[in-house]
C-alpha cells in the first residue's frame, strides 16, 4: 500500500486559548497516597486453566430443567453458559437460536460459535447477512427471530427450534425496541427452553415471575453481582492528581473522598479547560500512561467531541516499538479488506498515536477495525459516545467519564444505574487485568455526586415497553382472531405489572380488565385497517392485508398503500430504492438541492409518491396516527448511490456523516428485502427490489466480516 498517499501530512495539534480570570492549572501527573496500594495491584493475571464460576454452573444446570434468567455484570462470562447449553442441545441433534440486539454482536457471536462448533453447524441471519440458514445453530437479531415466530404462527407449523437464547435481555425495557423482546417472550412456545442473558437488572425476580405465569413453567433466576475483575473508582483533579472517588464511611457506607468533596462543593473550582473547550486529552493520557491505566475508553458527549479529541492527543507517549510495528501491520491487513478506509481522515492518529474515535457517525468498517485493534491490545485509547457500551466486546483497563448524562437519540438524560453499570462493565479485562478502573473527570456536564451515587446503586428495574403498531396487528391477524389477540395482550409484562400492583393494594379487578389501554389501542389500529380495506368487518385480513403483513418495517401501511395505488416506480431499481428511502428516513432535511442532483425522473417519482399518498397520509393523521414528512434530499442521495455515483459525491448530496448515510442505506436495504418478499403479488417490484439491494449494498457500506 502507498503510505504517502494515505498520510499526506501529520495533523496539526489544536491549541485552545485561555480566558482571563479563570483558574486553569498546568497538569502534572500525581496520585494520592491512598492509591499506592491500589495501583500496585495493576498487572496481568497468570494464565490458569479455565474454571467456571458457581453461577455459571448453576445456570447450566437450571436451563436443563426450566427457563432461566441470568443476570451478571458485563464480562462475567454469560456467553459461556449459552455455549454449554447449545452444545448439549447440539449433541442430542437439536437446534438452537441465539438472538442479540445488534448486528455487530451477532456477527461476533457467529465467528465465535463457528470456531467452537464448526462453520458447517452455524448460520447467521441479520437482514443484510444470510448464511447457512438451515444450520442447527442460528445466530441472528431479535427482529429476525420475532419474524420467524410470526411465520410459524401464520403457517400453523411447529417453530423448528429446540432452544432459544435472548442475549442482552434487559433490552426488554428499551423504549424503541423492547416490544420485540416482549413479543418473543409471549409468542415463543413453552416447549422451547428460554435462556435470557442480561446485565444486572433490579427486578429480575419479577420478570421471571411473569414468564413463569405466561409460559406455565418455572423460570429460574441466577444472579451474580460479583465482578470477575474488581472495579475501583478514581477522580481526576484538574491539577493532574488522581484521588480515590470514594472512601469508607460510617457503618460501611461509602462517601466522597474529602478532597473530591471539597472540589465538588467549591463555588469556583479550578478547570481542566476554558468553557466550551475540550480538555487537554494529551495531558490526561500522560497521567494515565504514567500509572499504567491504559488502554482506556473515554466516553464523550458528542461525535464531534470524539473526532476533535484526536487532534489534542500528543505524540509523546512512550510507545513500544514492537507494538507499534504490530499495529501498523494489522492496520495494513484490515484496510486491505476495506479499501475505502485507506483514505480515512483519522488513520494517521490510529496508526501513530494508537487512538481512535468510535461513534455512530463512522462507517461500520471503521468501527469494526477499531474494535478489532482494541480487542487485540493494539490501541491505547478510544474516544466514544455511550453507544459503544451497548453490547460490543470492547474491553479496556480504564473507562473515563466526562459526563453524568447520555444522549438517548432525542435528548440528554441523566445516566441511570443500568446504563452506568453497562459502561463500567468495559473496565477490567478478564484474564488481562487484576483490576479495572472507572475515572470521573470534572467538567460542565459532570455531576460528581451523581457518579458517586451511581457507583454504589443497584441496577434499575426494567419496565414493559410494549406498544401496538400496524405491523404487529397485521401479523397477529394472520393467525389469531381479535378475541385471541386480546388474550395474548393479557399476557404482556405491562398487564402483569398492573395486576401485581392492584393485588398489592388489595384490588380485586379481574385479570382481563387490566390491559384495557393496550386493547383499546389495538382496536384503534384495527378500526383503521377495516376502514382502509386491509381487514374485513369480521376482523379477518383481506387479500391486501395478507400481503401487507409481510412488510415488517416501520411504515408498512404507507408502503403497502403506495403499491396498492400503483404509484411506485416498480421497474426502475434506482428509483425504487430512492422512494423506499422516503419511508426509512427519520430526520428533517433541507430540501434545497442543486438541480444537477435531482434529475427529472427522480423529481417526477417523488412528486407522484407525495401526491399519491397525500390523502392516505391525511387520513392517518386525522385518526391520530404518526405520519412522517417525506424529504427529497435523502432520496436523492440514495438514487445517486444506486446509479453508481462515487461515495464522496453522495455524501455531499446527503449532507450527513458517513455512518448516518451508511445506516440509511442499510435500513433502505432492509425495507427492500421486505418488498422482495411480495413476489406473488407484485412480481416486477420484487424482482426490481432485489436489483436495488445489489446496487446500494456495495463498499464502503457492505463490508468484509472476516478480519482474521
């Protein structure tokens, strides 16, 4: 590879000015005397034969006789339990399904299980990957598993699986996707043992009680609170001195270290950096390096902060020449599999400074390279948003907090205990560290007392997030009458919790009346489907309702109505991809686009869809259903990509970051796959959608998954 082409210059280090009158100290590495004994424990454990922990043995035994919910800290070894249980099923000739919330997690488990059970015995289903789908062990996303349950219920066939693992089961409480977890738990036949793996959650016993009630079999809870690698909390004073965050108080209760408490109580504390400026990350890294606290993950507030942090990292840490050479060689190998990455603007810092930025604005291939290098011990620091904590195998010795809140996709909210424990779960690598560290750094968005409280808090409870949507209603009507669906809804976790609460208060209302809100919402959706001809007045799907049920996407009715009215460009793969994007995009967009980026065919297709669906969208809005605005710019970007325009030009049209554009393309491809399933009703559109997928799923969006 031509290195001169990759690295045209060494990036300049940004230097922020100082505002007069504000106390900003020069950082000099130092540590409180109380940390001497703690730091002496830093090191790499000796290699010893693997011996399962008691909770792992207990869980493996429990799943042979009942369902089992395992809650344990991140990195405690929950996957080993699943491996043992899957191995037992596989040995008996049975089939297993391992479901995870993220494609990245599914890809990692697919590689891991292929190594253990042999690639011929493992398949993967994630939407954009479908390999060996008839294998006895399937790894995939929860949405795919839910859809397979829909199909089995519709066809009246036995769900061809003998064991199901739901990883990251605390996603049951996720506002956007928790409904999928809950549906699986309700629909899964009770004959199939269910193993749920989760970070520690506060109400595991209640969730197990609910599952036992609806599945008519016991669900055992196996709970482990002990971390395999102890976690120690420290505080970074702006002077560069490290202090214990907490000290033992009366009756064994922890409290803020006196120096930390004094800082937190100060009306004008000294600062790490001027207001609205990033901290001197290079100086902070020197402190961590001096006390052997690297590698580290720095959790920052925004994507821009992660990117800009790289330019504040100095090139004066003591680097092991052998490790540097190994990193350079590994980067060469990884970049060769993703040529687009060869020109990445952050590649110089990655190779020469051993630092990288990881966030949703980055391409999937770039994030995978960072994860690979970090896992292999070749990076010192990753600057990341909190999304990296959600289930990605991304270990470090230290995690560093600069904020006590996180962005949930819509707004910044204070960290809750589960989120905090998920993030600190990355600190301390099993088999690589004797001890892990969580370091709080003061700043504008850091509430030190909140972090201290979170560090000693129990995990938060998980609550039901079930909600009715048109895809759910259509798919349930494939195999159930409305009365049967009412019974299904009565099995929801939300209903269970309402009943439980009433009983505690001495109420005696019958169980069937407790899910009134869910049922009313279902009827609201059902009435609209009847009004628009997707369901008969008797509550049976019409022919249109049957094929529309296969559109298991965010806006199935809008897409279905477009096909029903014949307003989609069914014979043009580029235009079909662009029009599909209209129902995928969730962001407002500036549609003032240069005419050169909006050819007449694209504009005509857009106007046809906009006008053709206007009355139906108005009807939905009048009935109180959410209707998203249609924006031309995202469609123009996808059209340009589909007709072969270069990536840089498409980025300019889209006016979004690479990772966001890649995600838009991936979600468009997912929607097109559902359109492809309509071949019996719309054969031309189905055939065209297959071509559309091929046109948009190319590098740098499509990627090589084998990075060995």
